[in-house]
């Protein structure tokens, strides 16, 4: 599957099937800090991603502070 | 995973609530959390005019959307910071949202209207960029609200923002800031009321809200915020949250319930020493307010 990552923007090829939480663990990404989006739809940690999926892992942490 | 409310397939899991939600029930959850924050802390009275500070990011656009849906009278205020392509893009997202909702967006442009930008201002005043930016926002949002006759300024600070600021203030035992770290700052001394209606929602929830509502927002981080302390605190708290879901909410809300009142006298004492700025008239502890000093240094450096 194609996995799009942001900040910086980059793309990875990852073999499926793999559960969302396992994919995040493999990439050392904390669940609390991202959303996983497949075909414009959010997916939960137990969803299984397949070879032909295109997945965005979108960071949600933002903001500066004085 | 199934939705806690309607048992349809869930699209998001909130470990803090030990629950999953389908799209519709999640949007309902977000609106209810905002409604509850507004009611619990008496943030917005009936018929009051609200100015929401809009950055083009997920939190402020989601806040504007929810406040409109809850029936409040809300205009947006976008402040152009002069941070290159980032400012150009973020302004476009704010304008697109306003057009889509038929809402009124007030705009102030730091370079065009005040003669400096944040990169120049931070260098000239020897402040980190986030400090110069935050100072400018606080001053100009309040000024715009006073000038426009608004009763309330609403900002998109969410639970993660508040927990991270609290973490930083506790690390340094900054008692004056701890005394002011409240979801509502009352009006007075030339300041309109400031409210944070998103304090019951985390930033992951706000990003999910925007995805589910089809709200486009700037996903890229501000280039000037890279590596700042606030982001490091958020990452540290997310490490704790990963092991102990609900830790961030407990840290912040237990502070409000059990400790914030211990610091209000320090904050009140600091407020008692304020006087009008000799340049703009805003309340300040010195002769000239911090924003006017920043602007003077920045415009001198620009000329």
C-alpha cells in the first residue's frame, strides 16, 4: 500500500495486510498524535489495510506558544 | 469497533473515553463538548457577539464551525503574520471556510497594516518567533474586538494546548501564569472577555472533526514553530497518554478543580499594577506595552 506521511511530506510502500495500530507501531508513530485516513475516510486502529490501499497518516500536533 | 451511541461501525476511537464513534455521533460529541464548556464556564451569554481568532488551522476553523452550528453570532478574525507561503496558504483556508459558510471574516495584515512581519519582529525584539507571534495576536485580537464592538474573543486552544501550557508553567512554577490559566478570562481594564470553548476536546478530535465535516485546513506546521518548547511538551504528554489514556484530561481538569484557585491572588496582584500604555492606551505594567515596544523595534529594523 502507499502510505503518505506529512511534515515533511513523503511516501512509503508498505506490504499489506496490516492492522492500523500495527502499522503505526512499525513506523514508531504514537496513536494519539495522528489520524489515519483511507479514501477520505477515518479508520480506527483495528481496521485492516490492504496492498491496494492509499493511506494518509496525518499529524495532529500543532501550534506554537508564547 | 462499534459506535458507543448507535452501534454503527466506528470511524474514530477515543481511548480517553474508552469509546468509538461513527461519523455522525462523533460530530454530535464534539458539539456537545463545546456546548458543555460554554455552559459550565459561562463563556458566552445570550445575544453576545463573538469574534473567533482564525488561523486557517484545524482548531480555529472547527471552533468557528461549531459556534455557528450552535447558533452563536460569530465573525472570524484572521491575522496575516507575514510568514511567507505559510501565511498565504493559511489565509486562503480561512477565506475559503468563510465563503463556504457565508460567514464574515475580518482581516488584519501585520506587514500592510502595522508595518512589520513576525520574522522581522522576533529578530528585532530578540524574542523567539512564537513569543512575538503570541504577543501580537493577543494585542491585536483584543483591539479588533474592542474596535468592532464584540463582547467575546474565542480562541481555538484545545485540551492538548492547555495541558502543554500547564505542564510548562508547572515545570517552572510560574505562579502568575498558573493563576491566569483558565478557560475564561473576564473582561476588564480594556480587555474583552476571552474564552476557550475547545478545552474539553483534544487536537486529534479537532482534526477528525475537520476531516468528517469536509473542512480543508492547513496541515503543515508553521515553519517558525519547528522545535519549540510547546511542541516538545505536547510530545512528552502524548508519551504519557499512550501508556495512560486520560492522563492529559486529568492533569488539566484536576488542576482547574483543585489547584488553580491557589494561584489567582498572584495573578490578581500583577493585574492591580497595570496602567495605560503611553502609546496605544492598552493596560500594561510598564510605561509602554510589550506590543508597542515590539512594533517600534520591528519597524525601525525594517526601515
